[in-house]
C-alpha cells in the first residue's frame, strides 16, 4: 500500500463526472496525489414502442406501470 484517500462516491456521478486530483496520505504524512477522471452517463430506459399488456391492462410507459403497481398496493 502506498497511501489512502477518501472520495465521495456521489462525486463520481455529479455534474457528469469529475476530473480532479486527490491527496494520498500514508501514516499521517503526504504520500502523493491521485488523478481521477470519471464520466457519468445515466442509464436511460426508452419507453416501449408497443404498449405492454399487464393483467389485461394496457401500459404505455414504465412510469405508468409503477404508478399502477403502487395503486394496487394501496388497495390491498
């Protein structure tokens, strides 16, 4: 081990990613710097071209499916 540093995982995906230097320390003393670059590209799930049929109900989007599931939970 040459050293340690702390990086917030959320920083890797904030504002599209990071491009920064981080101080590395070993036994309380500066041991160097680490250059870290990340590129954040969120997963985009496209809406289905054809509506989904769930239990006889036509669903046009994943958000609508989630909304209907939440409504069913409330009814139960």
